[in-house]
C-alpha cells in the first residue's frame, strides 16, 4: 500500500511524473530501492491517464489472409477515376477482383457504381473465366451490400464476407488498384493521352504475367499443380505467438478503431471492455464485450488494446 501511494504521488508530479515505466521506476527507486518494475507496471495499468494516453503502435502485424488454393478467396473493390470520365466515354470506375492465393487480377470498366451495374460486371467476370471463389471479401459499400449483388453471389454458392472493423478493407484489391493506377499514370505521361478504357486489359494482362516474389511465379501461372509450392512460399514462415491477454481481462481500445469515438485527444477509449474470447491464431486476436456484456463488433489485435485494471477507489 505504501508503494502504491508513492507511485501515485510520483506519477502525478508534473515535473518528474506522467511518464512510462522506466522513468517512474527510476524516480521511485530514489526513495525506495526495493520497489520492483512489476509493481510499477501494475500501478500504471490501473491509472486512468496512463492507459488513455498509452503509446500507440503505428504498425500492427495482422494475420495473413490464408487462402487454401486458387480461387478459394477473392477480394473486390472499386477503383475511381472520376476526373477522366469525359475522355473515356463515361467510364469512371473499375471493378477490381483479386484471387488472394495467386494474386490474379480481374477487371471490368464501369460507368457508375450502382449495385446493379457492379453485379452485372461481377457476373461477367465469373462466367467468362469460370473461376468462382468459395469466399468473396468486400468492404461495406452500397455497391456490394445491395440486395441484387448479395442475392447473386448467394445464388452461385459464394460466401460473401465483410470485415466488421470499419478500418479493415479488401487489402489485396486495394493493392491491385494501386498498381493499376500507377501503370496508368505512367501511360498518361508517356502517351499524353488520358483515355484508359482501351488499354486497361493490356495493363492487367501485364500485371498477371509479371513475376511476383511473394508467390515465386506469375499470377497467370498458378494452378493446382503448383499450388502446394505456392502455399508453402506464402504461409510457411508464419510464426505463432502466445496470447498476451486472458478471458476476463479489462482493456481500453484504440479510439480510431472504436465505434465509440467522442472527439477527444486521448488515443484510447474512456470506456472499458472485457475480453470474452481468445482466438489463438498465429497472431492472437480477441473478442470483446462492453460493460453491459454486449459483444463489440470486430476482432481486436493486441496492439489495438491496452490492459486496464481499475482500482476499487
């Protein structure tokens, strides 16, 4: 109890306090040489100010999207080129679909992003290639969440998945969009012509025929004969981590990922959440509940949480 009072006094000192474990331990041992780092860390994780302004990890290591083989998982998103609409006969969007396993890219130019238009384009991709995935991941845009699109993917036996966390998007499709736009920008510079509709397929064919180190070959060359080799190259080096949190732990979550953002300068929520499930993936993730035991949407990585053990007082 005496050590707790000492740490409380030191932490709230505006000159030497309001710092992390190492600095607080250094100041505390000037007064009590027997105080331990464990006591300091335990105190800090019961402190409201420390946990609400806990240093944020800028780069979070996520679990890889593990696809079992070609066309097990696809991702889709829209590329937007609205400023070039007049130069491209009214086309200003591109539906981009990526096979997660092979990185193979499918595209269709669109004049609008209405659900019916996107559905027709996606239907054309599936029936012209006959590469129908088991799962399709998209964001929660109205073009993908509309009844027409959802009914279509269900009719062909595709499981349509949407990430619960609003900051999570169809990352492989976004990466493909970035590569397509990069090549288009270079073409615009070289040709001095901003018409992209006619050359889109050539550009995408080039991407599909380009060697990718991640899979050890070109996307167009991936098939079931070399799928095991590609799988080993993609996922063979993933290392497992032991979960840091346990069921029943109370935590704060990052405000930028929280559905409860209230416009504060603090990085972490004022609200306290409870760990109700640990999912032991290679990189552990967690399911949380609020103070009324209602499950919070999404899965949470350790870097998106900070332990908080409120004191009774």
